[in-house]
């Protein structure tokens, strides 16, 4: 059984989608811990309710990022993960942390990377006049939101969309994409080849939500 640790900062809907799919589909894996950078995150309650161990590494308790990263790495390493998943984790991790989990850390980001790295992705996509938006699951590298892409989900922008309506539709796709990517990882169906990720069964690495 592969051991999955999920890092969160808030609501945790991606974490619950992952946990529930893992159980329902009987993956050769289980969530062994959910670690939050914020105390009181809704995700912690959701994890505990599913019998998953939880921990908090409160980002506000550390003077600088190195100290926070070192504390977080200690907590995560004690859980002996095969895979670390950043699911709504709102802290930037330093190069040392990323190197420790290289090739075994995935992030879900709410844009079609490489467009709109960072924050406020939906408003920026609307402001840029994009006609599609979406989300990306990628391996984490030291460069923020730039690692090899596992899967992308595309949703059309609709007239009258605001950041909230668009975020809700993108989130629904994230809840499909993230479990898909993690399942591929735990079943050894992904190979990183430079900046590309190959799905070894040839499965489509995109989800197109919304018809022609
Ligand atoms: C998701 O939309 C995720 O893509 C985004 O935060 C949301 C978390 O929702 N992540 C980032 O913006 C990371 N830079 P959740 O807590 O309900 O899964």
C-alpha cells in the first residue's frame, strides 16, 4: 500500500475527493496523514471524520520560511510518504523541501499552466479575456507552479462569469483530475521525462468539461 500525505490550508474539498475516491475504488494506497498550515482548517475536521491522522504546522509560528519548511518536513517525513499531495496548500515551499520529495510530490493549481501561476487565477483569466480556463495537476519543482504536467482540465468561460462562478466550475473538474492523477501515481502509471509526464497506458491527460 502506498502512503499518501496531503498538505492543506483551508477547506479541503480536494483532499476529501481524493480520500473518498481512494476508498471507493480500492486503490493500492491510503491517506496516512493530512497536515495543515493553518489551525482550524475545515480540512482537518473532514480528515479526522474519515479516520485520517491530522497535524498542524502553523505557519504563523515560524520566523522565516526555512524554519517552517524544516518543521513541516519533519512532520511529513515521520508519516513516511510515498507521495505528498498539495491540495489547496497556500504556502510556497523552498527548494530544500521540494528536493526532499522530488518526483513524489503533486500539486493541484487552479489555472491552465503555464498561464496564471500564483494567486487570483480565475480573476486574471477573466481579465485577460480568456475563453477557457481550468486547472492543472503537476509534479512540484523548485520553480513555483512550473513542474511537469500530469493532467489538465479545461472549462469554458461563460458570459457573465465572475471569479466565484468560474472557481466553482473549475473546482468540480479538480475533484476529478486530482484523484485521477494520484491514482496513476500510486499504480506506477506515470513516468517523468524531462518537463513532460507520460501516462504509460496512453490515457488522455486532459479533461474537457463542456461540449463544442
Ligand atoms: C483549489 O481550487 C486549489 O486548486 C487551489 O485552492 C483551492 C483549494 O480548495 N490551490 C491553489 O490556489 C494553490 N496555489 P480545497 O481546499 O477545497 O481543496
